[in-house]
């Protein structure tokens, strides 16, 4: 069987012969017809090549996800989960990041916050939400009676910083998702607060965006062990830095979480 490069050089030769009028090598038909045949053949090669690439990408995405599930779902402790992440090579974000940013806070807490992905400061220090938006978040948490040293746990949908702080792609989120699922299963929070639209889309398949859905409780069940949690999307603190006028709504949502936590957990 001829390879694609063999076929390409054959087609190039035929195109050349066709262009200089030596069409007899093909058949004693007008040049026009031969050109059409050649163009069609060339197009079919391009299409099959790009189909091959798409198929390869799909296979590697599926394989990366399968590996993530195997590593994550076998982790029995947070330490094992962290080690599993360190050994995972299926997400290209890892190769450009300095640290694998795992979590911060009290692991026995019943309230878990999930952000998007580490930024530059988080990547440098290996800790989530330590940059400008993290500092703003900490202030609000404190006003609402929450703190990472006392009663909340915090992590991200993706543990590696996307270059230039871009949003993680849906493929990156899909591949890394089993680690987050397992993280929730090991923490077993009662309430899960999704910070921003990326976290919201990771858990739910919403028809509306964060602006409409923020402040609403939504049930969620993990994919692996079927652990049920009550989730609420709220604005991402980075959004509040850009739109300070939205802090009022953020505060209202945090208070709602605080009240529900007190009512259902007692002493938070
Ligand atoms: N933004 C996030 O979503 N997570 C972090 O850890 C830092 C900034």
C-alpha cells in the first residue's frame, strides 16, 4: 500500500505534468478533467490526514482520562491523591507549571470551596488562592466567620496553572476531573461552593451562566462513589476585583452559606 507521502509526491508529479500539458500520461482526455480528478485526490488525502489527527487526539484524550480515573479512584487518602497527581502525565498544563497546587485548609471541614486554576502566585508558592483574588476571598471569608485555618477547605478544578492565566479548556477539565471527584469523596463535605463559572460548569451542565445561577443551591453526586453534596455557585473573587459593584451579591451568597451551615452543622 502506498503511504500518504508517496501518494502526495505522485500527485505533485501528475499535477506538474498536467500543468505543462503532458496529460497523455493519464489518459487522452482534456486537461480539465484530469485536473479535477487530481484535486479531488489531493483533497481526499488532506481530509483523511486531518481525520487521522482528530482520531489520534480523541484516543489520547480518552487514554489520559482513563489513566486519571485509574490513579484518582485508587487513592485512599489525600496524600495518595496528591502523589497520584504528581505521577500523572496526561495533562499538558503540568509541563509548564512550577507546582502541583493541591489544596489548603482544614481537611475535616464540611465546607469545601473549589476555584478555577492556580495563577502565577499560587504556582510560585504551591498553594491555592494566595494572590490578589485569594486575599480578597480571605477577607470576605473572615467577615462571614470562615477561615482556612479553622473551618473551610479549598482547592481548584485544575491543579496546574494554565499559561498566561488563561481559562482551562474543556478538554483539560475533562481529563483532570477524576482527581477533583476523588478529592471531594475523600473530604466528604456537606456543602461545596463553586467559585466562578469554570467550577460551575465542571460540576453541572448549566443552561444559564454564573450571573443567573449564583446563590442557588444545586445537588450534586460524585461520579465514582456517588457521594452527595449540596453545591452553590458564587462569583469568583477575581471577577470582584474587576467588578467591585458585585461584592454586594457575593456577600449575600456567603451569608446564605453561613446561615445554612449553622442551621445544618451547628457549630461551624
Ligand atoms: N484563581 C483560582 O481560581 N484559583 C486559585 O488558586 C487562584 C486564583
